[in-house]
């Protein structure tokens, strides 16, 4: 479903337009997007199409995690912060103290899929079991009916919006076990789980491929339909934040992502469109 997404690599890419280009000939309109590695493939693909349609446009897309993007927006070093979680009160207050008015734009929906290696015999867990694994109460697959041995727990790092969202949705605010292997990207977790028989991890829906097995949670599969309906328990919105109401190129690209064509790209990247 997914191509390999490299973190922290600057991709000069751009978004397709709705009709005639608004960019002045001979003058590039530069903006920078930074943040969530979950939102990254949506931003990259949409930006690529947009730039193809608007050759004077110049949009740079970077990863780094939701926290990195939000900090950049607060500090004024990016135009749009990609985030897989809502901004925290402390972040909003810090933005306001610097004269910035953070505005949220929901651009897609996502489900945080709990994944295991395809060799794992399990196909389902309930919320209690997921929480027990990630808080250290269950450390061996034999406790769950599979004789595979020690559970290798993979988690996103603390700068990740997916880490924050999973902590709230799956763990009720409890801390992730201290021996969890923290990773900087969805792709890193998916790759390690694909190669490690005893591993468990969690990734955005767009990172689920045939190389891993997505488990049902409370009997519900993570699919676009169950995410959009809210039946899947780990469903969440994906955001782009701007300083105030977006203008110029920033407005054009967000409008594009929310258009029919943009939402089709969201689906093509494995995420859930709003329409």
C-alpha cells in the first residue's frame, strides 16, 4: 500500500490546484510544511501533484514528528505544522505568548493500527490486553494463547503525535513500559515488526502493508469504514496547523487537500478521506 517514506528528508514538493494557478509568473511562492510522519505521505503526494500543476510554486515538506512541527510553527520556522494530534494547551499558550494564533485544519482521518509479524497466530486483542502489553503487565505471548515467547514492544518516541494519541486512546494516559523500543517513525516500526516474529507495534493506517498483520481490537478491524464511523477504538483526526487563517499558497494547498481530488490522494495514501 505504501512506498518507503524517509524521515527528516526535505522533499521539495507541491500541491495541485483547483483551476487556474494563482502564482505570479517568474516568482516562486515558497512555504515549508514540517511535522508528523503520519501526515508526511499525504503532504508529500499532494505537494508533488500541486507543484506539477503550478511550476512557480515551491513547497518544502519535512518530517520529524508532530512535536517538531508544532514547535517550528510556534517559532516561525515553518508555515504549516503537520500533526497527528491536537495541540496541547501549553503549546497554544506558548504560541499566543509569541503572537501566534494557531489554527487547526482537519485534513483526514486515521486509525492507529496495532500490528504484529505475520507469523503471529493471534489475530485479535481487546483494549485491556493492548494496554497490559504496553504498560508491562503482559510480557510473553504465551499469556495471550500464543507460544512465541517474549513480546518485543515497539513504540513511537515522545515527539510523535501518534505516541501521544496512542497513549490517550489505548493506555488511558498510562506510561509506556520502560523496555519498549522507541522509534522515530511509523515506517521504522512497520519495518522492524515485519522482520521480528515476536514484535508488536502501532502505526498509522497508511503504513499497514502485507508485510505486517493488523490486529482487530474489540472485534473491530482498522479500516477506512470503521475509522470514519468511529467504531474502531483508536480512530483520530489528522491536522495541519497554520498561524492564523491561511493565506496565499498555504490557503491554496489546504483548500486543495480538502477538495475532491485532494481527498482522493488521501485515500490513495492509505488514509481515510473526510468525504
